[in-house]
């Protein structure tokens, strides 16, 4: 009997034992899925919403059955029949992004949702948890079976079959539940013993396989490998410099930007940054994890010229807050400027030094007196202070624009559009470029980005 067959038998047995425990109504689950799709964490991410709906429908219609990357790639993302998951990790990357977005939602706006949706690592099968009635529960929780006081509340861990219903124990009787557990534990003990025996026999008679070698192209889309080529495989790990502007005041009473003309004696606070920068670092970490390239993180106030000489740099945040950008060579075609007079005095704008036909000379976010619905951001690859090093600038005029700039270079589809415009199709073909992207914002979340101005050595003229 093979290990795979033993595992299948174990899953089948558990599924049957849990069947008497009942299940959440499908309408409840589907309602939670639609709530997720409209949530700030997922709103505007069409690919992740499509993946979530697909996984939910599969879990509801085919409980206990697994999903393969090939099936998801062809049925959800429209990949061709020759799709090879060993060469294209698009499904794994998207699943990782969805997993992170679910955690983000349930740790914030969805913390009180009656149902929690989880995508456990190592699987493409969704699990649905009924939120605990007791205080202190966290997503996805330590164990949804055991409240903090040790009492069992009659609900099983939905990661086994996808649903549970806390009222079902009353319907089926605690005696049936106990007998089911006895049968499950006993049968699993037998299966575990058999599995161990098979594993030992295999280890004796089968030669060990040679260690696998993993390249970036096997775990990340080719688009990522092409765009991030200059940041991969160097002697030093790329250094991410995130903005942490100088403030004065106190968090409890209010803070404002430091003004050297009138705040020379004030205590400077330089250990705060925006929510966009925080989410941006997370997105970068996921992409570089797929590329098998570690990152180092440093806040802007600790940046030094030695860092610029010895490292490939990724700047997150505009010079208005990431002051390190003021000390090194930066962009030439598109620049950030602080408005010094007029109705937008004090705001930050993006200046188009040499506007072309159809382009604006200046780009502003929504006026501060209104809800933010539009921002502009800079995505630029320029030579570093050391010409052998690369410098990538990802910055918006607001923290949400900065978040969108990073999401842009972490999105396979948006990068494909950028490299198509730059006529780049091979690793090493990407040359310095500067781009302004327009960012649509809804309910405090960047939901859509598109290029409105582009300069580059190979860009169409």
C-alpha cells in the first residue's frame, strides 16, 4: 500500500467521521466570500477575487477533494494546456498573495466576521471556520476546538472537511461524537503504523534522490525574473530603504513634519512611517521570496552613502518623507516637489520636466479636504551612486500612492505591460526608465494603476 493511498484513506475516514457534525450553510459561506471580495484587502484585485471564488465553489461542491496547480492555472487564469507548474509558479505566487490578504482582512476589518475563510499553507483547499464565541480568538486561531479554559465547545476544526456547525452536536448527540472520535483515532493509529512501515521499507530499498536544485525561474513568473534581474544573485542582498519622515510633536497630541526654520530645538521623531510603506515591504518580501533572493530592510534615517556605494537599493517613499533620496542621484524626467505657494501650498506634486503631447506638466493627488480617490506615483529604475549598482524608486505623493507603486512592480500583468512598452523580453534587457502611474483609490485602498507617462532608453518615442 502506497503512502499516497494511506493518506487518501485517512482523509476519507476523517471526512466520514466529521460528516455527522453538520456543516455551515453554503449561503453563509458564499455571503462571506462576497464580503471578502468587496473588502478593502481584496477590492480591485480582480485576479485574487476570481481565485477566491473558484476555490470557494470547489470546496463547497467537492468537499474533501484536492486541487492541482495545473487545474487552477488553466481554469482560473486562462493558461494554455501546455502549462507547466515546474516552470511557472504563477499559481503559487497568487495563492500566497491571497493567503496574505485573507490574514490582513481578518486581523482588521473582518475580525468580527461570523465566518473566517482560510487558505492553509501547502494546499489549495479553502477552510471555513466559525468564529469563536469566547473572547480573545484570533485568526486563524490556535485551535478552533479548544477554548482558552480547556472546555470543548462541540465544534471540530474545519480544516479537515471545510465546514462545521456548533449546533450540530445538539442534533446528533454527544455520544455519537465521542464514538466517531474513537473510531477515527483507532483507524488513524492503524493507518499511521502502516505508513511508518511503508516509509521504513522504502528508505531501505530505495536509493536516496539527489538534492534538488531550485532556480528562480522555477518558483516565480518569468516576468519577475526579467524585471528584477539586476537585483538578483549579487554579492550583497538588495537593501530596501523605507521612508520615515522627521516629525515633531507627540502621537497622543498630534504630530507634523519637522520644519528646520522653526523647530530647531524641538525633539525629532523619526521612527514613524505610513501604512502604504508597511504593506509595500510585505509585498516585496513575497516576490523576492519567490525569487529565492533575501532582502535587507533599513529605515531612511539610518541610510548612509556607504549603503549607496555597496548595495543595490530599493527606495519606498518619496523624497518628502524618504529623505535619503535627497542625498544621491535620482530621476531626471519626473521629480517630486513641495508646493510653496497657492491653494496647494505644502502639498507634494510630481513634475513632468519635459511633458509630451497629451501629458500633464504636474500631477497632484486629490485635494486634502476631500476623500482620497486619486494619486500619482513614480516607478523609476536609475543608475546608483556606484554605476555598477541599481536603484529602484517606488514612491507616491501619498502613502497609498507608494503602496500602489510597489504593488505595480509586484504584479505580473502590470509588469508585462511596462516591459512591452519598453520592448524588453529577455533578462538583462531592462535599461533605466522612469514612469508616472495614475492610482485610483477606493475606501482607502489603491485599486487600479495605469501608466500615464514613460521615459526609457528603449521606450517608444
